[in-house]
């Protein structure tokens, strides 16, 4: 199930993340390990997430190269170290849609959001390069935690892509 796409204003948000480079095929294996490593590292530093886990897609060249930050929002900008990076999710206008269901439906949900924006003449905050697309901010926000919500049909994921100014 999808909500209707919409445009929302998002405020800047500090976050903590682990950066990974992967492929579409390896993402489902790498993601849980990276989330576990991020949460273990945060616990060792006494850091509590200020919101749900997200994937920030920095660079996409489908299907063979994805540069992603696996992160969560924080209440303040924190120090980075050899394991994690700290940054600010940018403020701005974002096209969003919320998908409810198993993660294998996210590809189609992204296609709906992208098609909706194209029909309206909206432009993404993206730099198209010969080697792929570098996004200003493209997020998959995992609103529900599969540990606490075990039925995949009840998982909610918000997709949010920043629009060009």
C-alpha cells in the first residue's frame, strides 16, 4: 500500500551514520550487518537515536554501485570517528510517499514517486554524471522496526527525495 505522494518541507537534521558501498544484489545482506554495527557503536558511545533508521542514497548507478549512509537522526551534531560519520540532513522541499509492506516492494514504490514527480515537472536535487547520479538527499526512512513489528505487511517506509531549489 502507498500513500499519495506529496511535497513536504523538512528541517535540517543532525545524524550519525556508517557509509557503505554495495550493489543492489548485496544490499539485503549488507544492510542488517551495517545497522547492527551502527547500533552497537552508538550504544558504546551512549548515543540514543532521535528517530528511525534510514538509508541515505548518496550515489546510485543501478544495479552495480550504491554509495549509502546507514544512519539515524540525533539531537545534536556529534563527533565522527573511524567507524561513523556525523552530518546534517539538509533542509528543503522533498517529494515523499509512504509505503506499507515488505522491503521487496520498495523498488516499485520508488518508481511511483519518481513517475509522479516527472508528471508534474519536478526536478530532483541530483547531479547526473557519466558514472551515475549523485543525490543531494535521497532517503528511505524505516518508520517501523522489524524487531518490534515482525509482520512484513505492516512495515512502513517513508521515501523522501529532495527537490532542486
